[in-house]
C-alpha cells in the first residue's frame, strides 16, 4: 500500500519508501540504531492512517508504517505529521513505539490557553516583571502525586536518546550516563506544561517531563527534560537536568530570552 500522507508511485520499492520516510523526519536520529538496521533488510511495507485530529489551528495525523522482515516478523514505525512548523508548514516525526508517538502528539501546542492575554483584568499592560512573576508563580505550584508504572521497554536506549537530544551544556554527565546503562524499565510523567508570555512580547511554550528509570540494582534515577520555544528565533529546544530544581531554574532563566 502506498503512503497515504505523501502519495508517490504505488510501486515504489520498500527501500525507497524507507529512505523517504527517514529523510523527511525531523527526529530520525532518535530511532534506536538496532531498529534502523533491521529495517534495512525489509522485504515489503504497508502504510495506513492510524488517527487524525483537525481543529481551527492544529492539523495532526498519525500513520503506521509496517515492514515485513526476512525472518517473517513485522516491524512498525509510527509517523506523527503536524502543522506546527514555521508558517504552518507540515513536519514529520518518527517513533518506534505507538506510546512515544502518542506522547509526542500530546506535547503539540494548541495555542495560548484561556486566561493568557497580554493584559490583566484591569486593562494594565503586562511589563517584564509581571511576566516573570506570573511564570514563577506557576512553576511553584505543587505537582499532583501520580503512581509510577514502570514499563520494561528498552529503557537504557530511551535514556540514551533523551540525553542525546539535550542541548544544554550542563546536562547530566558521564556518571549518570553509566548508571542509566543499567536501566531496564522507565516511566514518563508530565510535571508542568504552559504557554506564557516572555520578554519580547510573544508567547512561548514550556513543558517539563520527568523520565524515571528503574535500574537493575533496584535503585531509581530521574532525568528532568525541559522542552520550550523560548529561544531567540522561536525554535523548539530540549534541555535535560538531573534534578527538578535545576530544570525549573532553567525555565525561569529561559523566560528572560530576548
């Protein structure tokens, strides 16, 4: 079956289809190396629309691409397509697991949340101090307790990919990297998410995730991932820290971007 999102020659080879899929994905480097290597020997493929969401501002679809391997097994890639790129351009992301694709879809911005405007109720325009005060108050809110449900799912590789996409120079160092090689299960929790005004008169999105890992020796390690668009050009950026306090301080610092 041909790709429903980007129709091409229905008789294109599986090799060509896979090259096209990997070539247009923004995050293809995040796929596990073992998955990409196995797909290199795929004999046939099939693509199907898995889910679709359309609103006034957001258009989002998820596609499942299934590949037949020489040993008779099947391997799937989950493609998330959305129009949150610059000027509404469509962007493509690839994931090895449906759960990862669903989590990525939940992170997509849906526009400013109700109540977030450039003026307060008394009509006075927000200045820089007001913006920072409002963001700081939100960051200080307690996080509701959530049960941990560890999932054994190639967790050491998940930790490696989280650290690899971190752009901050003070991300966790080699001692943490070595410990996380012993991870065999993990759990992801969204601790904070909000669009808010920053310096420069525009809105930016801030999301904080805790990636909790259970190690073979029974101990636990958390990585705190900050995703935001508080960059000078508004691009999406990921930062990773080894403590919640450091991650929240980074969000406060990023809210001052000009």
